[in-house]
């Protein structure tokens, strides 16, 4: 197994691993030949890292459940810490029910896991505690046991249902294809009826054609032994690559739905349990955490996640933790909670101090025997044994152990640097792709073939290369397509776009996912390589330095493996290992294909080949580099029916045949022979070009088995969409009025107060008609005393109401600065999170027209600098409505800074925005105009001016400016800014505030911190002048950013 050492920032520490690791040579030989090794018994070891370690050895027993599985290697173990409530967790199994047949640390199979859960449940209940078994999705695709059956998963679903799983949910892989999601709906959900949760997934019922929930949204239940009342949910991250027979509702939309809001307000809950195919640290889980905490501030929350294929443990607060338990049946996650209140025993002291623990269990029988308190003679249950035997039979039927060839060395995904001789990507790039694709290349043509590294899922280990190994390395059914006669220099640039401009395709507005998802999942959460260094872990050092439990003073040799560092520390792994290096891979690699063996020869025009999975990204990338490409008209299939897996098995088989021809005198040739070749990288599974001959010479049926099945969706089952109708022009004033009316209607705690907001309909008519509709107890005129009515509003908020406090202008709010900055902003923090202050301050802000110095100031930077305040600055009508509604619903004080000159301006409002459930999340910027040459970050009225300047840049100079409407000053969407800067290399920040210590200053500072390496020129600020605003019209115009100002600064920056 190959590790991924992931060092986060100070606020988010973590470590993760991927790939496979190669054992010392003796163990490699033993594992390959299925030899049984002698086992040495070691006594119990003392404490290490505050955790008890046990080095166990079981002599004379065959520990590999599957016949081919190697024995686990004795290793020091850390104890599990049991609690009131305990969990066993799997995620991202991807069909690995056989376990790892070439890796001793993960050699237990699904039958062993069934026995383990049974024994652990018995152990828990004997102690009067509870145990729940959880799985968080991606059970499909990635292993021959799932992918090679017809229909896919027919055996795997039977193995899965034999496990007693208390809660499970879907992953994204269950939704990629229609047949997979329908199998989930028709088979897996009924098999686990009542335990399968789908909080944000719907499916078109294959029978009725109606859109229905994939499974129940949530579940409330009470545990058997402790009587712990649990409210459970099951989520999927905001996945957009699902087939169109399913609907994935974004998490932030789901948590606003009535059923969820009602569920989280249930006071008869001792624990919120959120399972999901969601990274342990993610914006989705952060949103769920915030939603629960806004109404249940002290109830413990346990999250279980997945998707990134890593071990991780994340702290959200002292009563909320999230666990991710690796991938591929390598890891069984263990978590425990103590100090919970229950239906039987309610104690405030217990609620105040829950204890969370976690452990990552290496999935081998050494670990499973020890943690369950059993040995070979008592561990295995009849059900577990039967599933182990059924797995063996299924593997035999599917011929998964059929050997195509033999690899004399191991090729790594992440343990070897790319490019290098030990990198699997270098081997594919230099050997497999050129030799396999060459026979189909057009005569006298050079080809460039692109594949994404994320399509390769595992290492190739030294030893036999089998049918199962081919599915493990390349489980997907992707084929090559190509476009003809592409300029060489532009074809090469396509690869650079896919690799270097990580989010350029997303920011351009064409893609549902960013291009970083083209790389292996294991590296999605890390930003740099890790090179392991030799370390010494003193296992025999006791607390008193007197214990020395190992005989003769010797210490065991640790094997390479997981050495996880997460928010819980460095003692999470149950097995103590030495670290292993991790190297990141590019998103995509490119192989050169020529009509001869000289891959260095190229031409000015090439055929550009790519896997069909990449077509959406390639389509946009070609446009960016200047290639006029329409995949429907310009792309053709290349080697139809031949997939990456097909190439690997053909390569291995051909290599073995070639070796037989070279050594035909040896009649006793082993079935799995090492292959000799001069090139180090070429020694793996040498190809024979004749095996992949041109199409014309192939029998028609040769590749028929590899043609993908097409599942035609009946007309009645196709999802229907609303026609794009109902868009209307709405002024900002009316949008604000509509937002206020909707919130007054939906929430009786909301009321409005301020000067002239009632009988006069507001100084700028934003509250027009609200007094007549809602009465003088909900819309209240106040005396002209900002300090007085602002203090009244803060008091009402602390009493549980949701006031909307209007200032005739924020210039007048200076009279109430103490109430806003001290009373409102700090109470939530100073009360230890007990006392929220749900209050919205709103009114006009910034430059207007002819109102002089005291009425023209921009307070975005003032309030944005105050901890505890959130600050938003709407520009359009949709901004105004969505942000104001979000502000009123937010439990924190929010300052809504409007602009007087925008009140009467009309903007198009979509049909969705006209609905009363329309809300714009705080902290999310919007790209108003995508571009690639320069980033303009701005807010409020300056957005319109920046858009006008961007249009001028395009018409005059052909420059594509990307305009980002911040919408929120606090929280600030730093990610959106940095992603754009990475793409454009140039930054201009525009605001109407003063230049010193302003919003634009903060934007430039953040760009320096997080995007400095991507800037091709110094960033520029365009701000208001360092002067009190003049009354004279021309001087006033000169004091604030204008279209011409922004244009001139952009041309200066770009040297136009």
C-alpha cells in the first residue's frame, strides 16, 4: 500500500494513503508463491502514543480466508477504546469483497468482516453497550468480483446483503449509469429496508415513471442496550455526473427543506448521526453541521464520510466529529462515543462532555482476531464461513484468477514519482498506449493519446497478472475517440489546459465538475508530494522506562503502511507502520503514437485521441486553445469495443505468448513467466502488435464481448424539465420588498423596524405596502434615534425574535455602532454559543448622487473587519432577494449593504428566483462574466461598471475579462477568487470604499497569500479617492470608480 501523507494547514491536519506497497523481498516471494511462513510469538508491548499496543502472533494457522490470500505479518497493535455507542464503518468498497490477495495487511475478505461484526456486536452487548455497522457507499465498480459478472454485481449484491448493516447510503458510483442506480433501487434498498437512507437522492421509478426518493430521507431509532435516541440522515455530496434517471439535490438546498428542518428540531434526540458519501471535511458537512447547530447547540453529532479514499478524522466542534475510513476494504473504521444522554438517563453534565474516539483497523485476521477477543477456532461464524466460500466459488465461475502474464516488478500509482521507470503512468505512456494503439493509426499519421490518471485505480504488483488484476487496475468501460488533423502545438496545449488550469473549465461555465476530478481520488485532498524518511518508533519505551517486554531487547521490524495524522492526533491507526512516500500525478498523461517504433518523431498535424470519458473536458479545452471542435461532427470512434482493460489483458497475453516462442525448448514453462526485455519499464507484460491488428483483419466477433451495453430509457421514464419561461424584469427595490414579505409570511418571529418604514413605506419605498399586509406589530415606525431603535432590535433578537432593522442610510448607523459591533456581533461568542443573535441590519450604503461627504461613505470594510458580523452587498435583483432572505434566516447578525442608485434599476429575475424558497447562500461569489485574461473582483454597484468595462475590453482589444460579483464580503469566497486568478494570471479589485484598509486591500492580500505563484503582473486596486466625498458633481464623479477608470487600469495591467 502506498501512503499519502497529507499535512493540512494549522486548522486542518490530516494524513492519508493510496495505492499499494511492496513488501520486503522475502515476503514478496512468499506471498507470490502462497507459502506459509513461520510465526513468532511476541509478548504484549507497553504504551505508545498514549495507546496500548499489542504485538500478536498466531502460530501454525492459515490466516488467509481466500486460498490465494497471503498471511498477515505480525505487527504491534493499538487497543480500541469502547464507549456507550460504538461503530464499525466501511466506505468505498468498490467490489473488493475478496479482500487484497497480494497485500498481507488487507487480506481478510467480506466473510471475515461478517464474522467480525458479529463478534464485536456480541462483545458490545455483553458489556451493556451498543454497536452499529455503517457503510457510506461506492460499493460498486472497481473489482472483477463486481464488474465481470453479467449482469454486473449479481454476486456482489448477494455478499453485501449477508452483512448486518444498520445504516447505509449511496455513493456517486451507484448513480453513474441507469442500470446501476436501478439495481440499487430494486435490490439493495429492499435488502436493507428501513436501514438505507437517501436524504438528497431521487430516482425515476422504472415501473411508474414517477420521480421518487431512492430510499427514506431519515430515520429515528433507539439503540437496543443503552436506549440512545438517534436521528440519522444519509447524504451524497453535490454530485453532478449522475445519469438522468436520478436527481441529486445539492446539500445546501436539501437542508432548507421542511422535513429536514423539522427533523433537526426534534428535542427527543440524544445524537445526530449523519452518514454520507461525502468527504469528512467538506462544505456539505459544514453546512449540515451549521444547520443542526443553529437549532440544537449542544446535541452531539457523529458524521461518517467517504469518497476521497483516505483515512481522516475531522473535528467540527467539541461535540461533533467526522470519520472517513479509507477504501477498497483496506480499512475498517471504528468509532466510539461516551457521555451521551439517553432516553433512560438525562444528565446535563453528560451532555456537556461527550468523549469521541476513532481507530483505523487494517483489514486482516491478525487485527480482527485480536480486537474481537477471538482466535481461529472461535472467530469465524457459520454465515461468515459460507460467504467466504461463496466468494471463492464466484471467483472461480468468473475466472478471476486466470493468469494472463507475470509482472517482474511492481508499478506504482503514487509511491513512484511520475515520470519514472516505476510509475504505472510512465509505463502506460511509453509502452502500452503506443504499442496498443499503433495498429489502428491512419497511415503516415502521428497520434497523441490522452488518458486521465484517475481512470487507473490501482497498482500492478510483482507476480501474476490476472483477470481480476485487470479489472482492479482499469474497471471502467471507456473507449478511445479521436479528431483528425489537429495542429501539433495546439494538441499539446490541450494537455496543458487539462493539467495546469485546474478549474478553468468549470470557471468557463461549461463543466459540472472541475478538472482536478480527472486525477486519482486519493490526491484530491492534498496539494504536495510527501517523501518518506527513515523513522524509528521506540516500541519498548514504557512510561517508567523500566519495562522491556521484547525478548533479548529486540524490537520488531515495522512494515510500510498507513501512518495517519488527523484532527485526533497520530495514534488513529490500529497497526503501527513506517511511512511510505506519496507523489502526486497530473490530471492527464499523453502518449505519442507513430507508425513505427520511434515515438520521438512527430509531425505538424496529428490525430488527437482521448478516452470518451474525457470528451466534455476536451471539448472545452480545445476551444480554449483555439481548435474549432464539435464532438458530434468531428470525433470518431477509435478501435470500437476496445477498452483500457482490454488492452492490458491483450498486452499480458501477447507477452506471455512471445515469451513461449522465445523459449519453446522449455516444456515445463510456468504459467506465469517473467518477461525479459532491455527497457526497464518495458519488462512489464510485453505487447505483441499482432494481437491488436487493424480492424479490417479482425474477426467481427473478436471484440463483440467488449462493446458497451446501451440502456435505452423508455419515453415515459425520461425526466421532464420546465420550459425556460417566466423570466421577468424586477427592480432591486421590489426584489427587497418581495423578500421581506415572504419572510414575514413564513416566519412569525420576523418583524421590521426603523425610521418611516411603516406609514411612509420607507425612505426608498422598500417596505411599501407591508404595513397594510402585516399590521403595525410587524412593521414598526421608530423615533429618529438610531442608537435607541437599534438597541431595541438587539434586545428583541436576544429574546428569540428575528428583527430586520432598517437604517435610512448606513451613515446614520454610526450613532448605533456600539449596539452593532458590541452587543449584536459578540454575544454569540461570549455566551459560548448558547445565545444566538438573529438580526438583520439593512439600508443604503456607499456612493450615491449629490449627497456629499456624510452620506456617501462605504462601510463594507468597516463591518467586514468585525468578528461575529456577516456582511453582504447585493448588486442585481436576484442578489437582493436571495441575500436578504438568507440574512434573515441566518442565526448570526448580518449587515445588508444596499446601494441607493440601484433601488430603481431593473434586472431579469429567473423563474426560480421568483419562488418563495429562493435563497442565495452567504459566502458564495458569482461569476457574472467568465473570462480567461484578467480577473475583476468587485461588489455592489461597481459590478455593473466592471461589466461595462469588460465589454469594452472585449470589443476594443479582444480581451476576455472574468467579472466576479462578491455578493458576500464576510464570509469572503476566497476560493472563487484564487481559482480565477490561477486561470487568468491578472487581478483587479474594484470597490467604492476608501483605498486604505479596504475590501480591495484584503482581496489583494489574500491573492498574495494563496495565488502569488499564478500572478503574471502586480495586482491592482481601483477604489474611491482618499478624500471626503465632494458635493460638486464633477468632483464627485472623479472620487469614485467609473467604467473608464476600470478600463484604463485594465489596459495598463495587460500592457495593451
